[in-house]
């Protein structure tokens, strides 16, 4: 193994670990912000770590079958595979993004979700299955505007290569895709609301309706891994959006800042809106964001 | 000895033995399997030979057959899938009512298909086409479904319309070039209008077989009412004949330049005709997927899924670029693999349980582990999730569409493939996961032959996921074979990486990365030393403290995506099927009206005679 | 020479008048006489075929009474005539076989009329004289009227009445046409008329043509003057229906075109008119059949449709088209033979009223005849490589090359409609869900044998390619005999 | 109560990991509770979790399902009917798990002391780690009860779950005394059924 690939591997591992930590960090920050909005104190910043350690130190783990046991592992596999394809900066920080373009990233993202869904299925809890059905329906909804936005980007940059898209945005805020192509940006931001599964689109894991949805049957270690992967996934998704629409980042700290700022947006939207019904969620994405997306794509092509 | 004659002989022997021994199960099946596998081996052995026309049979110089790699590609698919389907039928059709003639007609279908794939003239192509349609029609009648006649008839009538559309265009061509040979076709003798007519009629003929919307109305019924092992073949190999026909007729004989002559769009660098094909494919992919998502019957879902998947293939053909055609050929293979596997799995489940609806099943993972694995691999391929073979199709297709600047179409196609994820999940969830029904506690695993038949394609899919380049090498060769003079570009494949002007993708590295990450995650996962994992019963789930019994229907499987149904309800009520049904009803009403011309009154007939006399006299004496 | 060809007409005529005498000796003997006669005619026509093959396939004439044409009556026998003769005698033989013990209370009269009908048809296809042709037409028609009314129930009497009404109109028109042409050319020999037809003033020629066209169109079941067809087909005894559908119509179509092609040297305007008639007949026939519940009536409408197809084919005027039309005549005769006889056999087995629904699930009880009927339907629909396909190919390619693309589309459309109702019929007989009629199945050999023989003919035509190649040559020669006027004249008049 | 075995931390239930320092700290500071609102006491939970008292600052949060919960709150009286559900939920929770009896009713029946249909003493049926008395206990009392439980976890004294396992037959017997048709109601005989 050459030193170059060795460095790349080390950076990758660091990014993976860092994404876990950063994911937890912004998660607890969000919880604190939510608490402040509600005039509460909120949990300490280290709370997610405590939760994960606690879950990991549970004494019993119950499973309903092989898929429930394997599911979290596969989920972790899927998320890490997604993570390493997203560039987090320049040089080694592009990780392994030269092994797949935007389409690849978009598809490999679903790997983890499928694994999760399978695990939920094996658990045999109807609440979990309902949660998955809701989640998939929501995905079917928000993917349309999201795809429109991404296709617009590909059309504009003549490339599906994330690194190229980042490179095309250099030179100030005005050159960021979100601002240079406002329709595309708006579409992506609206689709992102669905992607982040915050309120008002948190019907998949709605605690009061379907227990906690997909994770109903998962406790202990399984839950711990799910929390970890969720944290990583949030970072991955946000990093991708930052790369695509907000000019990427020259170093990891700016990226972290951008991720955090971007994360605040669905959070605040969620604080304002109550949960949508499933049909409304689905139709919402297929109405306005899609319309805007089509306009954006039309502008991008012609 | 002539290769083609040998293959024809081997297959005919199989066919004859299926007739001769139609009552002796072992002898009949073994001879069919032997003949198919010998023919398959033969084709594979001579796979590389593709030069020179070999005339196999001559009737006034009408019939020409050619043994080349492009045909062999499809023949391997036909024989391979046919072999698997017959293998699976051994147990599936056992002691069912239509068993004896099932094999006869199955072999007839295969004969017709092999004939049409090797043929290089329109007449023998048409004969093979009709034999295939007839054979499959007869096979559908061998199933045990009550309403098989209705759907088989629908299939046959619509196929007939397609075949006649084809026949019509054949005569238009024959009338001008005075030959049925593909190579005799010369687009310069046709006017623009004639070419347009030709393209439309030819496409209708093939799109009907490929069940592209709006010609798909036969598909759900015919796929679901056939004996299901045959449906594996039907969907896995036979529906591709439409695609093959489009390849041969559009790009093989008519040629891109002729297609471009009918109208060329500068911006998209395609003709309007191809543009229409692409959009038909996109609409099919999307609406087929939507129908599949909303169906409650496993067979119907798979049928609509096939409709949708054929849409992807049509898109590739419509694009007409090397990348697009490669995508189509690749998808022909992957779809052949996963649909065969899935239909055989479903056949096994229905064979063992007798249930066909999603909400009547569930929790079969422990009963049928092999079927579960096959399904898992198949749906991952179906949904196009990277480490397996399905993603290569998706990647090639999207890149091809983007290359042609068809961005809207790309977006909707991608959405359709997300939709495929939805129904794929339902397929595995409602059949294998969730709560097992009480009456299915001692369901036996799938029969051995079916297990073999469902696992072999699964292995193929895994293999293709890591080494798609091996297939791409061949598809590049095929595309060179069928006279495409425009895009000689080819898909650049260096080792395992795919590159084109828009993007890149490295199948092997990505696949290996996933495997390595999986291993690492597993190790991490099991780090905790004394973790004790309890396997608990299926009823030990969170039920808000309520106690439930096995009789309680605890599966969420009926109206699974009810949200989507509710949301799209105003749109869903319009369907082509309803429209066609309406039209046929109106037509029958018309026929009733026409029938009344014959009033049964002699005086009226006399009046008719007089009127006719007057008309005739006026016509001839003026 | 082959003057014995006159026996083709003479013997049946003699046999017909012999029947009452035989009946006086033994009541059971008359039913075997048609078999003997048709068998003899078959042998004779095969003999003629061999003779023709030995003489390079040039058609020959038989001079009756030694009068040299244009004086006296001559018979014109070529491949076309022999094909039709063989068809008539073969189908006649099959039906004679089938008739035994079929028609209730069959009397000697029945067999007499039956033979007379066959004789009239035989005469139609070989005669070379216009008035003689009219005579044969009348013999055919009158025996057909009587046979239609043979059952003597309300339905058949009514049908016969309509048939007489329309048929007499036809006779009148034909007679007027012949009279006018005789007045202008002073001859009745077809070749001689044809020789002189261009000297006839155009309006007289066209008037005469119109008259003959109308009269013969009625006999040839062309729309809109085929109103009698469904009633007559439905009401007459099945063997008679089969004769009508398989033979009589073919002979009248032959005469129709012989008159148009040879007598009047018809041009494209006439042929386009006829083709139009054919298309309308095809469409109306097939569409009307779609909703029939009575099986015989459905087959009657289907026959009308097939007549339309044959007429379209022949009126395309190209040798390939005419050959295809002749091919389709043969096919249709065989298919309709199987269908009428087979379904009648089924219906009598279940003692049904003739409704399609009576035959529900009959395939389980009568597998052989059900299979053959389905097979013939599939062949009729033109599924390759069965015989119907080759005929349809020839027809379509010729119609297409004559520039009528829309008509090709309409033919294909009609075939689809045809497929719908025929396949529905197959669906009914193979419907295993419930069996309404329980009956004892006994194989009656005299009924199953004709059907099986017909089916063997289909297979012979379908899957023996060497035979097909030769057969196509024969068909083309036959087509040439119909279309080539000058060679006809030179053969008959010998210059 | 006398024949009840005191929990021992040996054999199957000892573990070096569950009670080492980090995990102890984590278990103490992350209590996810399944609020079983059986009785009127549940009304006190709302103020405890909202802005005024805000238990989330102590690392406490509600969880929807027993699979993820560490702490079962029995808020008030239990009828025989609800006892079944409680037992079921408790057994679905994953070790280590804790129970808080909430209000007087769980201790001695409270104002329902003479009811024919109410459970008087909760820890005959499931092990209770902490009782919070009062009728109703105010949020302050609840919080102090939770704090006491945290201390108890820190001192390795919250061992009700071990006690339940080791004296499983005893608990089952008691449960069966109340729930007459134990198996008729599909109640499981085994732990982790």
C-alpha cells in the first residue's frame, strides 16, 4: 500500500469517526436550541454520547430473526459507503469520491435505507412496517424535486461529478449554485425538508401515532447503531447538499460550519410547523417544489 | 455441420420428444432439459462466430437465417431462462391439470423464439413471431386459473393486432424493395411519409409485445394467469423479443439515417421518432411502477413491474446512442435474471401456500430461506442499489439520457426507479418478513429444482455487480454488429471503471469497498464481549401492552401504500385498460348495430337489391 | 382426347334421376349413391389432373357433340377448373359420408337434389358457354331452394322463400345480361363473346355487365345483396349449409370473375368497384359475426366475410392476388367444412339448439373433434406456418402491390375481429369450469372421418414445403387461366 | 417477602462491563422512560417534562416503546386488568431496567386500599427500585425520586431487574394469584417470551 492510499485511508477513517461525533454534536445542539425555543434548558451537549453508550451497554438484545440482527450492520455499511463517496474538501478530503459520481451517491444512499427497512420487516411489528411505508412514501414524494434539482445541476455543469460541481462554484457566495440558480436552490431546499425527516415531515417515526415507527422494535445495541448511523447520515446528506449548492468547502471547519447552518433551517421550519398528514406530505412535494423544480430545470436546459 | 441446422435439430428433437412422451413425466422433462442444455452449450461454444450468412432453409429464397453474436446473446437468454423455467416447472407443474401439454407448448414457444432471433428476413421473423405468440397463448391456457381464457384471449388479440401491424409494414417494405431480407432494405427508395408510417407500424408491433404503455393492457392478465414458471420465461425472456425486434428493425435494417430522415431535432440530437420512443419508455417506466406499487396481488405487481422495467429498455433503444443501447442490452440481462428469479420465487410460494395476495402471506423467511436470499438479491438488483448488477443499468441509462440532454425524461425515470424501490420492498416485506400466518407454520421450503432455478440467476446478479465490464465488452461488440454508423464511441471500460463525458463509476472498487466496510462493521458490531442476543418469538413485539394472539392480523400489508393511492386517487381512475375496455364495448355495440342490417325481412333484401342495382347502373353507365 | 370429362356432369345427372328408381327397390340404397358419384368424380378429376400434367399444363377444351366452338357447347378445363372440380368432388364426398344417418327422415328426394346441386356446381366451373352457365346456375339455385326448405319447419320455409325471392331476381338480372350480350354479339360462347366484346357499344356492354354483375353478386353473396345468406345457412340441414359455404359460393365467385375477366375484359374501374364490394362484404360479415349467439349464423357471417376476402384478392387482378384468392377458396372450403360439420356433430351430441353456449366445456367429452375444430380455426386465422397464413400472405402482398394499403389494413382489422369471435368460441368449448350438458359420447365414424380427413388436408397444405412450392406454381397457372383472356380465346377458338 | 432471594451479582448476572465506570455513568445519566399512565399520577408528568421543571436536562426523555426504555413509571393504581399490560411491558424492556412506583397507590393501595380490583402492593408483582409517595407527588417529588434512582444506579443498588430474574417463579406465582386466567389471557410463562 502506497503512502498516498494509506493517507487517504487514514483521512477516511478520521472523517467517518468525525462525522459520528459531529453528527451527535449538531444533534444535541439542535435539541438544546429546540429547548430554548420552548423556554427549557434542554439536555447537556454530551447527551447523545451518553445515550449511545448506555444503549450499547444494555445487557440484553432481543431479535426476531437474522435480518433484524444483520440490518443495522448493513445499514452501517450503506452509510459508510455513502460517506466515502462524498468529497469533504480538497486533496485527501475528497476521500474515494473518484469511484462514483452523483448518481452513484444517490443510489448507494438507498442501500442503508433498504437494510433498515428489511430489519424493521423482520422485527414483525406493524408499527415499524407502517413507519417504513410512510418513510418510503415520503421518499417517493421528495425524490421528485430533489432529482429535478440534481439533474438541473448536472445540466448546468455538464457533469455529474461532485468535485467538478464544487469547482464550478468557486469565487464567492454569488457563485454558489443555490444563489446563482435560485429556482434550483429553492427546490433543493424544499426537498431537503423531506430528506431530513424533521417536522412537519416526521410522519415515519411519529411517536404518538406509530410508536416510534421503524425503530419500534429496536433497543440496546441495535438502537445504538441506528443512532450512530443516523448521525453519520445527517452529516453525509448535509455535506452533499453543501457540496452541491453551497460552494463546497476549502477546509473541514468551514464545511462543518456550513453543515451546521444548513442544519438549522429544517430545524426551525420544524419548530414552526406541526406534522403533516401523510397524503399532504406526499402531495406537498409533488406540487410546489416540483413545479419550481421544473421551472429551474427548464431554465437550466434552455 | 451447419451450426444453425444443429441447433434447430436439437430443439426440434426436444419438441418432438415433448410430444412423444407427453404422458411420461421424467422422460419428457429430462429430454427437454437435455435438448435445451445441449443447445445452450452449443450456442455458447460457437458464440464468437458471427460472420457469414448461413442459409438454413430455403423456400423460393425467402428464408434466411444468420448465426451471429448478437442473435446468440438473445438465444442464450432464451435458452437459459427457458431451461431455468422448465427446471422450476418440474415441481411446480407436477400433477397440475395442464401439465402434459404445458411442455409441448413451452417448447413450441422456445422454437418460435429461437427461429425469430436467428432469422434475417421478415417472413421467417414473422413466422417465428407468430409461433411464439401462439405457443405462449396456448401455454397460458394450461394454467389452473379460472379466468385464464379471458386474459389469454386479450393477450392473443392484442398480440395479433401488433403482429398485423408488423405484417402491414412488412408488405410496405416488400412492395418497394421486393425482398423480405433485412439486408435488402434500402431506405432511399422510401419517401419521408412512408418511412414515418413504417416506423410507427413497426414500433407498434414490437411495443405491444414489450407491453409498453399504452399497449400494455394485456400484460398484467397474461403474466399473472399463466403458469407462473412460464411467466418467469414470459417476462424474463419473451418480453425482450419486442426489444430485440426494435433493435433488429430500427437499427439493424432501417438504420439511424433513415430514422433521422423522418425529422431531426438539433437540440436533442435525436429524431422526433426516437424522442417519442424515449418518452413512451419514460411514461411506461413511471406508470408501470406506480401500478405495481398499488397492486395487491403478487403476480399483478410483478407483471406491472415487468411493464415498467421494459420501459427502461425502450428508453435505451429510443436514445439510439451506444451508451443507451448498452444500457438496454445490460438491462435485458439483469431484468432477465431478476425477473426469472422473482417469478420462480413467487411460483414456489404460491405452490406451497396457494395464496396470491400480499395480505394473505408473510413471515416465510424461516420456511423458505433460499427463496428469501434469491428475492433479496433480486430486489436489490431491481431497485438498482450499487453493489449488485442492477445499478450498472441505471447508471448507463441515466448517463445516456443526460448525454442526449433529455433531462426531464431522466428525472422522471429516476423517480420511477425510486418507485421500484417501494414495490421491491413490499415484495420482500409482505412475503418473507413480518408475522407468519398461523396456517403457514409448516410450509415447506421451495422444491429443490425451484431452489436451483432461483439461485442461479441470483449468482449471476452478484457476479454482474462486481464485474459488469465483462458484459459491457460483449455489448460493445453487439452494437458494432448491428450497423450503427453514428456513435462508434462505445462505453469506455478500463478494468472495472465506467467513464463517459458526464460521470464515472467504478463497480469493482465500490463493491469491494462495500464488502470491506461490511466486514469491518460486523467486527465492530460484535466487539462487545458478553452481549447476549435473545431470539424471541414473533408475537413478542411492542403492542402497547395489549396481548395478541397468532390469529390477530398483525401484518401491515393490505393497501400498503394507501397514502399514495389516496393522494393520487383523482388521477388513478383514468387508465388505458378502462379506456380499451370501453372502446371494445362500444365496438361490440357497433357490431350489434351492423348485425341488424340483416333484418330478416325478405322485402328489405329485395329493396337492398334494387338500391344496389341503381347504384351499380349509375356507377357503370355514367 | 379426354371427352370422358363430360361424365363429370353426365354421371351425376344420370345418378340423380336414377335415385327414385333405386329407392323403389330398396329405401336404404339411395344414401350411398352420392358417395359413389362423388368418389367417381374425384377419381375423374385426378385423372384429368394427371392428363393436364402430362400435357405441359395447357388447358384443353371438350367439345360436346363434336361441334367446334363457337358453335355448340364446349367445356374448358385447366388447372383452375380441376382445382375447383377436385374441391367439389372431395368436399362432396366428405359431406356425402357425413350425411348418412344425419338428415332426419332422409328421403330419396334429398339425395337427388343433393346430387343435382353438385352437378350444377360442377357444370358451372367447367362450362365455356354463357347460356349453359345460366342453366347450371338455375339447376344449382333450384335444388338449393328445395334443399333449404327440406326441413319443412317455419324457419327453413321462410329462409327458402327469401332465397327464392332474391334468387329469382338474380336469375332475371343474369338472363337480361346474357340476353343483351347475345343481342349485340350474336353468340353465347364465352371466348367468342370476348373476341367481339370491343365491338359492342360501350353503354350496352356496361349495361350488360351491370346486369350480370348484380345477378352474380347475389349468388356470390356480396354485400348488400346477400341478405338471404344468414337465414338460409341457419335453416338448411348442415350438410347443405356446408355445401353452400364450401362449394356453391366458390363456384359462383369463379363464374362472377370468369364473366368479368373473360367475357367483358373488365378494366380497373370495374375491378375497383368489385374490390370495394369485397371490402364492405368482408367488414360487414366479420363485424356482424361478432355478436352472434347461434353458431351456424356466426359461421354464415364468417363465410360472408371470407367471400369478401376472396373477392378482394381476385379483384386485385395480379396473378399473385388471383392465386391467393384461389388458395383462399380451397382453404375456406376445407375450414368451413370442418367448422360446419364439426360443430353440427357437437351440437347433435348435446342435442342443443345451436347456441354457442350449448357447447360449453364440450372439449372434455369430444376431444378429437374439439381439437380439430380449434386447429382449423387457428389455421383459418392465418397463424403461420399453417395454410391460412400462406393464402393470406399472397392476398395481402398482391393487394399491397396494387396500391391499396388501406385495404390491407382493413383486411387485417377484419382478421382481428374474426380472431375475437372464433377464439371466444374456442374459449367456450374448452371452458372446463362447468359442464351444463351431460351426455354419452360415442364416436360416430362416418362423422369423425370427414373431419379428420379435412384436418389432414390442412396439415398437408401447411407443413409440407415441397408440396407448397409445387402448389404455388399450380395456383399461379390457375390464376393465369382466369386472367389471361387471349390465351383463353386462342385455346377455345384455336387460332 | 421472606423467601425472596436477595439479588446476587454472580453467575450469569455479574458483569464487569455493565457496572464499570463509564457505563455506570452513562446508565445513570440517560434514563429513557416508558411512562405508563395507569392512574391519575400521569397528570404530574406533564409539568415535570415541560419548561418549568424540564426533566430533559437530567438526561431523561420519554420513549415510545419498552424496547428502548430503561425506566418504567407506574403512575398510580393498577387494576388487575392493567397489571397484565404492565407485566408484559416490563418483560419487554431490556436489562438493566428500573421501575418507579409513583404515588401511594403503588405502595399500599392508597385510597383504593379496600378495592377488590386494585393492586395494593406493586412489588409483589414486579420489582420496584424507587417509590415516590404522595397523592399526588408534586413534580419536585418526582424529580427527587428520579435523582434518588440515579444515585441508586450509581451505587449499583438499582438491582430490581436481577431480583426479578432470580426470583422469577415467586413473582409469577404472585402474578398468577391475581390474574386468575393467566395463560388463558395468553400471558407467557417464560421470561422474554
